[in-house]
């Protein structure tokens, strides 16, 4: 039986799926099946998002969308797709996790996170334990407490002697100038906040 263009399209798609499945198998052979993506939520705690699917973020592989068709594939389109597939090499860096969590009022929220972004630097991990020290640091820096003043740019709790008062010039304020605001004295928080109000 002669292959139709659609058959050919499906064959190329299968090749891509095989590449993707190999990458996922490789990762799973070295790691336990992850159940949750954990993230530090400011100083309030650690959130968990239930992982529903391990997948490959196809966009990340070539930074472009897979050639797609509306009604049926054309020869030209198929050529593009072949070319796309021959350059398509998914790696561990392209793994992503689909997740779901309950956001109370908003109901069930779903999304996905790339494995390469699940890093302590981003306050995210697949292991809750790794985040506990980071949460501890955030509590020390940001949790409101008596005798401290919050910087209105970086949000840190500072002793009064480490705070300076500045105004911000911006059209968003009456008379184009804000009331006095609190900023860290020893950093550029005030000028950063001023820049944030411009442009
Ligand atoms: Zn600050």
C-alpha cells in the first residue's frame, strides 16, 4: 500500500516520540519517579505541586514549534518536518513536569516546570528537605517582626538604623512625589525603586 503524506507525517512524529521516550527513560533510570515539585513560598512555607506527567518540552529543543498542518500535510510541509526531525535531539535539559495543585478559591491549577529550572537558585526542588534551610533564611530576612522595618523595595526586615527614608518621583503619585518610603540604607534599593517607577 502506498504511503500517504499523513502516514509519512506520523512516521516522523514517531521518530520524535522515540527520541523523547529514550531521554525520559534515561532520566528515570537514574532518578526516582518524582511525586511533587516543591517550592519555597517566601517566608510562609513550602508548597508542593503534584506531578501528573513527565514529558519533553519540545519547544526547548529547537526553540521553534513543530511544523503542523491544518487539514492535511503538504509535501513542502513534510520536507520542513523532516528537516525539523533530523535536527531534533532532545536531552535531559528538555525534560519538563506537568503538575496540578489546588489553589483554594481558584480551584485546580495546572502547569509545567522545566527540569532545568527546578533548582535551589530558583527556590525549587524535587526534594523537600533541600528547601528547608532556604525557607529558614527567608524567615530570618522577610518575616515581619517587632522592632524591624520592611524595605519597600527588597522586602527585607531591617533594624531602624539600617533604614533611610526617601521619596519617589512618579506621575502615579499626587503632585508627582510619593510619601516618604522606607529603604535599606546600605544598598541601592531606593534608586532601584525609583528606576522601577520610570519608563
Ligand atoms: Zn532593601
